[in-house]
C-alpha cells in the first residue's frame, strides 16, 4: 500500500495563505492613515466623512482577515513560509506605529 504525503498539501495551503494574507494585511494598513486624514479628519469634499466612516470598517475587516490567514502559516515548524509571515507581521507593526505617530501629529495641529 502506498501512503500519501500530506505535507505537500499543507505546504500549498500555507503558501496560499501567505500569498493572500500578506497583501490583505499590508495594503489596507498603508491605506488606513490617508483615509483617516483625508476623509475623516480634514475632509476634502462634502460627503468625505461619510465615505471615510464607510471605508474604515472594510479596511479593518480586511486587515483582520489577512491576519487570520497569516496565522495559518505559523501552524507548523519554523520554515520559510513562517519566516515570511513573521516578517509581514513585523512590517505591519512598523506601519501601525508610524501611522499612530503621524495621526497624532495630524490631530494635534
């Protein structure tokens, strides 16, 4: 009898989670600060605050969904996929810290 190796399926599923999760985390995280400043804090057109309030939950939901996909990459031993997922999370933390500093300076002005 032949045994099937499940590691290739696990590898592909984890790779797919990384490929979909990283952009779902990083792009909305980069867009969160401009949306907040240009649409909510200093609106440029008449209904910008309404559009900003509608867009913010979608951006947060996309980040949360991407983080859940990245969490699937950490379910096995440390390998390249876990390293890239960890790097993506570190970049997300750096984006969040710099966005917080920039938003604080925008609010204080």
